[in-house]
């Protein structure tokens, strides 16, 4: 979906709103910045720089005066319908760029010679103005970034050239503050864009309500007319009853939203068509297409069901052009239906795969065409599964099931324009069903167990923590955690399984011998963390086992903050308040944000294995930066997936103290830990 996110690419209505916001905020900002420049130019005793500062000030005053005149004039003229918005945008942008250039010039010219209190005052003023710019210029993220960067970056960079060492620390803080402001500017711009979008949506919804009101009035008038006709033609009651019976039949077979056949009507037609083909012996070949829209859930969640319904109606209209009505026994049977939600079924005769491929390509292109609804251009995709008659099945229900299975395979893997059914897909589907069904009884049948992989403190050469890893032995076969954990999360059973893992890990850890008393580290999914009973689950695990809270580490991924950041932060704080340690797993592989880290309670950052494969200079830089971030948050850094001595030496050189991987220890059963520690301590 194409969204207008800045004043330079917004619609005319949004541009006018953004201009009013920018010009309205700018007047106060002009007076504040002029006051700040006056302080910087005249408040300090710097005779050798005073002439240059005076010139800078009067240039600044001139630009401000012109901008003030432009502000007053623009605010008065902007109410007129023929007002030139583009010219106003560029005037405002030029004014911001000129101001930015003057601030950058001030830093380049005077920062290297600043002394003591002047450094501090300048840093405070620059930071305050940069922070204020994020709000004042929120209607244009680009301009706020330009202005904020011109204030902070030149000052911070030039500070490195100062003879005062503490100025260097201020420069480091300035660079860090700049990164934080980048995120804040993006968030402020996003908020403005979403606010304007909601405003436009509300206007569109009001128009839709008026249309619906007119439609209701029209229908009511029709009902009144019909009732009058019934009274007038009472003698033809039998005929009218028959007509109404036909209308009820039509309504019971038609989807009210899209006007396509509904599920029951399509199934009846499909059965009849397939049976007629079998009886006639004409050897006709049909392809059943199961079409599911990609991204439709985001439309419903983001724009509401009204917009979602409009999108479904448009897609139905587009698919209608590919329907070929089949005439059987003097009755035209419908070959396109809305199966349910955002799913459609289409039955077509075909001669060969080439014509079928062309049909699929045309359908994909038709669905991909942007849909204009309520001032928004919405773009969707389609996952298509295909089952053939009579090649795959001659039964209507089986044919639909096979097309459905093929569609989900296409949605999952996204290979090609569509996925044709094959026996291997059915085997894969049955395997997934076996996994899903097996998970229901895995705990009751004691099929789950825990393996443990140590995390080594390479300074003391002793286990610092030990990660608990779930293993599943089902039907005399080991099922990979990469396979059953995602299914457990999708089905919601991860909450029950995770509670068992936590309880068992605490029971095992408390029984480890005294020479083996590190913390136990347990992975926690986002579903577990956001579950209302999770804190109670932790309390029971600690209470039943007697394990000290500081010996329990809970590993989470940073993506949990994207699902419900407020609840996640509350849960994490409650956990850390108990003395339990929080570890951010797979750091850097998902949505990483310094602002996000500020809202999280954590003690450990785990560097993902992907940064250790090859260990290029870029990887080493990322690892070093991660350690620096961890140090700044007073957190420990763990590198996982270490498999070679060269990787270990590189990490040692970067100061990484805690290591986990096959080079030191593979996952092992609990009863093997004691012997492993003895061998590891003896250097064997």
C-alpha cells in the first residue's frame, strides 16, 4: 500500500494541513532560536571571535526576519482555494535549510576554540533546539532530520578536535543523542501521518454512511411500494408467493456481500457438474482454483471491516471476468463462489497446462492491480492452489480439500504463480497433522525431555549458565524443535509446553552438584510472556523447585515488543523485580531499535550465530557494537553457535567473555552434565 508520509509526497489535502502545522509551529520556534543565537554570539567573552560571531548573528537575524514575514503572509493566504501549496512548501524548506546551514557553520567556525562553560551551554542549547525541532517540524520528517542533524552532528564532530578531553565525551553523547533523535523523528512523522490518514478515513466513512442511509431509504420506499402492490393485487397472491419463494432461493444461494455464489450453492453445482461429466463419458478436464488473498487481514486490521468489505467486492468483480457459466440440463450453473472470508473458488474447463498457466497469470495480475478505496491505494496478492478433475480426484469434497492444501503450500512457500496438487503435498499435510495431533498428548505421554548446553565463562573456564533445550521423541522418531516449536506456537500449545519446560528446568538445576551450580537459561515465546498467568507459572516453578531466582535466566526475542510493547514491558519488569535475569536472544536478527531497548528490562544480550559465519570485518564491527550497547546498558554479552577455534579467538579479541557452541559442548542429557563438567575442568 502506498502511503503519503511527508509533506513532499502527500496529497493536496494533507499538504495544506501539514503546511498549517509547520507554519503555525514555526513562529514560536523562530523567536526561541533567535534568542539562543543571541546568547551564543554575545554572552561569552571571546574578543578574537566576536567579529565573526556578530556577522553570523546578523545573517541569522536577516534570515529569521524574512522567514517571519513569510510565515505571517502564508498563514493569511493559505485559507484561499487558489493558494500555491508547492511554492509555500519550497519557501519553508529553503528557510529551514538556510537556518540549518547557519547553525552548522557556527559549529564549524567556533566549536574548536570553545572553552569550559561555553562548551556546556552550547551543547545544552543545540540539544534542546534539536529536541524541539522534532516536534515543531513533525509534519515533515525530512526537514526535521535535516535541521536536527545540522544542530547536533557538526557540533559533535568538531568537538573531537577540541583540546579538552571531556569535550570528546560530550561529542560521543551528541552522536548517541543524534541516533535517538533519528528514531524519535521517525515516530513523530509516523504519528502525524497516521493522524492525517485517520482524519481522511473518517471523512470517507461519513460519505459511506450517507450513501448507506440513502440506500436504506431507497429500500424502505421499495418495501412500501411492494406492500401497496400486494394490497392492490390480492387476487394474484398465489403468483406472488411463488415469486417470493424464488427470491428466497436466490438469496439462500448468493453471497450478500459479493453477489457471487455462496458455499452451499457452489458445492451443489460442483457435484452436479462432476457427476454429469462422469456419466457422459466425455472425458472433460476441470481445474478447481482455491484463491486466498494475501495481506487482507492487514486491511481489515488497519482500515476496518467497511474498507475490507469494499476490497472483497472489488476482487469478486475482477474474478467474475474469469467465470465461464456451464449449461447443464437447461440450467446455468455458477462456477465462481466466495468460499468464506477472503477465499474464492473457481472451476474452469481446460485443455492443457499452458492455457491453465495463462489463466493463473491473468488472475494474479488482476488481483495485484491497486484498489482505490477511501483515498487509499490498497495492493493485495493471491495464493492459489489447484486440483484437477479427474486426475487428482473425482469427488467434489476431495477436490476442494486438495485445492485447499495446495493453496496453503503456496502461501507458505510462495513458489511460482500457483501450486498444483500432488500426492507429496498430501503426505506433507498429513505429516503436519500428525505433528499437530501429537503435540496435544506429548506431555501426557511423557514424550518431551530436556537437553542442556553450557554457556562458558572463558575467563574462569567454568560454566556460567546452562541453556535448557526441549526435545520431542514421537512415534519412535525424534522431531526437530525447528519443526514442532513453530507448530506449538501457532496452535497455542507453546504456553502449556513452555510451563512444563520452565518447571522441569528449575527442578533439574536445583539438583545439580555444588561444583555445577550455574544459572539455568530457559527460552520463552512471546505467547508465554504475554499470557496473563505467566508470572504465576514462574512463581510455581521457583516455589516447587526451591531454585533461587538469580539462578534463572529467561531468553526472549526483541520482537515481542512489537506485539504488545506495553504489556511486555510490564511483564519483564515484574520478572526482573524478582531477581530473575532476562536475556535478549538472537539479537540483531529482528527489529532492533535503541528506543526499543530503553523500554525493556534485560541483563544479557545473545549475539546470533549468523554474525559468526565467515566473520567478515562487517560482522566483527556489528559484534563489537553489540558489546558496546550491552556495556552501556550494564548487560552481559553472550556469543552463541561457536564452532571453530578461529571464531573463539576472534571473540576473545573483542572482549566477549561468555561463549556457547559445539566447540565447547553439544546439548546433552541432564545426567551427562556432571561428567562433562569434570572432563571440561580436567581439560579433556
